[in-house]
C-alpha cells in the first residue's frame, strides 16, 4: 500500500517570499537601472524564486513499504522506517524543514532523530503511521 500526502502550503509565507525577491526588481525598475546588471539581477531572482516555488509545490510525504519517504522539490530525504518512529506531536518550530507551511508536526524517530513536516491532512497521516506502528505516541488531537 502506498499513500502520498502533499504538504500544506502557507500562501502568506509564499507571498512574503515573493515580496522579498521582487522588491529589488521594483527598485531596479523605479530607478531606471535597466541595464545588463539590472537584467542579470532580475533573471537571477526570477530563477531563484521559481526554484523556491517548485519546492513549495512539490513537497510531499509518501508512506510505502513501511517507510516514510520525504521529498522537497528536487531533494529527497533518507527514508524513515515507520517501526523506528516513536512520537508525533504538534510544533511551532520555525526551523528549516521540508514543510511549506507553519502548521507543522514533529516526528521523533531512532535514538535522537526528528524531522518537522507539514502534511495537508496531518490527522489522516498520523493515523496511517499508527496503523503500521501502533507503538507510536500520537499527540495530535482531532477537533
């Protein structure tokens, strides 16, 4: 059985990132600095923003063959054996992670390992993991 969960996306965060990347472009245009350097800056920022948007839109979490596989854009993380997962809980951490939203959960596994993710449907996601490994302490509470 394979089940794929897309990441929840915080469009406010994506909008904030868009403003940060395009503020310099507005500055270049307003100051009429459309020259080779200005065009190079615009091109660089556009490519960088496209890369970030791709990461936002292509972040997902797949449960397959008793493993949790995490993909963030072009990057894939080492699969986590579901039998090694110990706890799932809510988190307010702002640490960099494969999560496109601030509505995040923390998965603790192995001896001291953890990862922060943001599945769109975190309750079904956690339920699916607990079905495979009933020893997981699920600290998410449904409404």
